C-alpha cells in the first residue's frame, strides 16, 4: 500500500496535505486524474512507497482518464516482448551467424591483447625489485597490481563472453 499526499484547491478552499491510500501507481495516477476532473487545482502531489518519495508532475493530470490507453500500451509491449525475435528467413539466419563469427574474431583479438598486456604488467612488476627508491617502488607496485587485477577481470569476462557467443553460434549452426 502506498500513500499519496496531495496539496490543492477545490472551490477556492486550500486543502493541504490530504492523504489517500493507493495500491499501485496506476491507482494513484487515476485518483489524481479524477480529482482534476472534479475541479481540483493540484498544487503538489507526492507518492510515498515505503522510504521512497516521488514528487509527481501535477501539470500532467488534466482530468482525462488514461487507464485504458496505458493498459492498451502495456498489452502491446508485452506482446512485442513475448514474441521470439529469432530470424525466420535464411538471410536473417545467415546474418546472425555472420555477426557471431565476427564477434568471435573480436573476442579472440581482445583475449590476445589482454594476455599480452598481462604479461607486460607481470614483467614490469618483476623489474620493480631493482628500483632503489622504496616509496616509489611501493607506489608503482600497488598501481601495477591494480592494473593487473583489472586486466585479469577483463580477461575472465572476455573468456565467458566468447564462450557464450560460441555456444550461440553452435546453436545457430545446428538449426
């Protein structure tokens, strides 16, 4: 249950901090629309859901019901999201395979670059031992280690992404 706090004017009477209990956003919006249709002039409206406060744009409520249009839009986007977006034509399937092949090449190049960078960072870390200035050595050691950790995370994520892409490509080739 949410609380809708409304400040407004009806028939010249100031009505500060009127509280309505509503079940959901749509109910709150519908209530504000009805208030305007009943000749209220909305000054401020705030929807409170637990610890969250959301000021509502009172100028958006003009007294015209919108529940039916919103429901219609909701049904349309649910229908769009529920339909499978897999290509049904041979050309679409070819393009999708081509995309995944190119993506695999990209991931391969990215892996090579990340591995090369990781080796270079490890080499720099081993060279730091010979550095005479201890505070500089420690600062550089920390920086190189952070870079190496970041490199390892990116390398791991790229391996996962490449495998996921190869799995998708294999499914496309089977179908």
